[in-house]
């Protein structure tokens, strides 16, 4: 069902256009979001008016709107229900929930009600895998959905999922569940802004050396040393007005949800950590790029920024230190996994389609707006702040020599107690599964997906591998963003390989041919196999396509789009026969 043709009243847009008049192209994303909030979609007349206000060509406006799945160029309701259908949710029964919603609403995915008030969609991962099956009713998150609670979900009475820290010792998660994430006073009472005060008591150069001694590697998957990144960014320019701290909060990979937990439950920690980073590298500009499917984190981060400005923790001469100026902008994405690639993220903030750039040059010298930029994952910065607060001795007493401190792991799938676990580096995969209550129903582990959709499958023979960077590398799988997704012997791995292929085919930006064509061919072959129509040579064809994408794609999406599937073929060749 679709809505009738609407008459567009542009006077509703006038106050918004006046607010943004004179702004540059980097204001495009927030302006598009706010305009869509008014109309439910982005009519051609609205796009044209936005283009004139920001002096952006209309073709570019169309390109950006078409690029993101959460922007609509056709009549759509202001209220959208989104249900996840990716791996963890599929495994937990999301397809039955989707069918129940279809029956209740009388809508199929992608349709809008006749009165134009509601649109129903099935979508890729919503970043709430520990609460699978999960969904968004407008901006209200819901988890642990089942057919019987679909009515409560639709009428908005189904309880919102809550975060609970698991594991221990808690260094990064110590405040979660114990303070009001909207209260700066409670954050300060729980040790907040102690780290920033310790930081500014040192010179920036000494602070970078201190952080380097913590041995913190990038927690988003790239594993680049944080101290080195800061060192390179600081040395790239002496002008703080032309340097940037960027937080990659576009956590969109199936199985990954640790950053959502941090931003929703301890948002001030991220703002404080960014401010420490700004002092270290000498940057006045801060940016958080947050995925559009995290409305609760968006609200809480905006509140944290506002409260920090009011208290003098952001702005000019922070903590009374002359010349220490720092501002933070929150930019909301609109449904594009590729924007988790750091250079695509820069393009998105700049108001362009999120296409990755060719590297080199690298962000530390030519990042956001072509200026020196330190771009870090949420957990990376929060780990730095935690280490700074407790000190090097306490931080390094956890973990191993080459993997010091603690790591956040995202446990999901067939475990009794899925969630975010903070543990010292060095526990084995088996110990992590046991910590999460083991596999329910006495079932055995069939497979574990390590590192996320772009990671690798392991079999039961590798469950005793210690979770450190060095041991994972030796065992041939990535730690990535800390995903541990467990599949028992009842799981249909062939179905899940098809879902992985579908995810990457949907999310490929199309800029480079190896990824654009390769992800589609990978999906077509796995769909054929899943339908029982396998052809001779399909296994080798999948390996050839995967090898080509891995070796020749422009960015990390294409380079890892076949990783999990190729690892599964190596372990269980019968899956693709």
C-alpha cells in the first residue's frame, strides 16, 4: 500500500532553512534529517530548497538522499517500524516475528499504510544482537521479541532493552547501570573528568607518551596503536583550528554492539575521552559520526555535549587552560555500513555520498576536510580514558604483555546470557562461552563467528585459543570488534552464509567493481546453493570471487566481504555443495 500524492507545503520548511542559511555543505546531513522529520520523506521541492540554502547542486542532493537507506525520496510515513533480519535475529526467530507483524498491520515489508501514518521495513543489523530478535518502533528500541509480544511492541508498551555489564573486572563498564547517563553530576561523582584533569597536568607530548605506554590498539578492528596515531596527527600541523578528532560510532556490522552500550549508558565518558584526545594532538574540532539506527545513543550524546559545554568542559579555555579550545559536533548517519570505513565517514560528514577514498594519503595528514585527523573507535577512546584514570600499573596488570588491559566482547547467538562482556585479554573462546552461561539446552557448539560479519568462522577445535591479538593472529582469525557469535548444532549455517552474503551485497557502495560485482555474484551463488540448485564448480567459483574481492577491492568492506564465507568453506566444504 502507498500513500496518495501529497501537496508539499514549503512554508513548514522555512524556519529550518532560515536556521541553516549561510551554513556550508557539512550541514547537509542534519538538515536532511530535520526536513524528513517534517514531511516523513524528502520531496523534490524540499531537496531543491535545501540545495539552494546550502549552495549544493541538486544532483548532489539527489545523490546523497539515494545513497542512504533511511532517507526517502518517495512518500513514506513519519513513523517507521524496522525489524532486524540479520544473523543473530534470524537465528532467534525474527522471521516468525516479521510474519506476525505483517498479519497485524496488513502490510508487507516496504509498504506504507493507506492513511500514510506507518511504514514497515525489514532491515540489516540494528546493533542490538544481545536482545535478538530486535526492532525499532519509531525511535523506541525493543528486544527479545516473540510472536506473543508483537501487539505490545506495536502499541509501544513492550519494555525497552537495558544494558547490564557482564564479566569483570569493570574498568570501562564500571559506571554502567550505576549512574543516570543523562546526569553530568552523577558522572562527576563516579570519577568523571578525573582523566581530563590528569591529562592537562601534563604536556601534550608527555600525555602521548603515557598513552603509548598503555599499549592500546584500535578496538574497531584495525588494531593501529593509539599513541602512534596521536603522535602522527600532532606532528602534521601546528594549527589546532585545522585539526580534528573524529569518533567512528557507525557500528553497523552484524554481531557488534559494544559501542552502543558505551554511548547509551556512559556518554559523558566518550565526550571526556575526545577532549583528552584533542588536548594531546592539538585539535579544536571534534566530530562523532553515529549510525542512524541508534536513536537512544543520539539523544544521550547530544545531552552530554550540551551539559559539558554548560560546565566548561567544552568550549574555550577548558579547565582554565588558556588556548585549550574544543568543540564537538554529533552527526547522525542514515543507514550505510560503508560509512564505518574511516574515509567514507569523512565524506559523509562533509555532506557527500559515503564513498571511500584512496589511501595514501592517510587521515593523520589528510583526513576530514583534507586536514590532519585522528579517527578512533568509541571503545578505543574509552579504553584510553579508563587506563588514564586507573594508571598504567593497574591497567597493565590485566591481560598479557602484548595485549594489555581489558577488552569488550560482544557475545550473541546460542549462549544463555548474551551481552557485552569486559574481561582481561587472555581468556579462551571456550571460557567466554562458559562465562555467558554456555550453550542452552545441552547443545554442542557447531561454529563460532569471530570478529563479526567481516571476520572468520572457527570450529570446536579452536575453542581453547586465548583471546589476545597475538594468539588470534596465530590461530588465523581476527579479534576485530570483539564479536563472538555462537552457533549450536541445530543452526543452519548454509542459511547464515546466505544472510552474510545478502548483508554485504546490500551494503556495498558500488564505487569499485571488485566489490560491487563480487558481492552480487557471491550472493547469487549462495542463493542458488541455498535453494538446492547448486552447480558443479560453485565452491571454486565462490573462492575465486572471494579472492578477487579480497585482493583488489578499494576498501575494507570489499576486502573482507568474503572472509567469513571463505573460512566456512574451508571448514565445512559440504555447505556449498
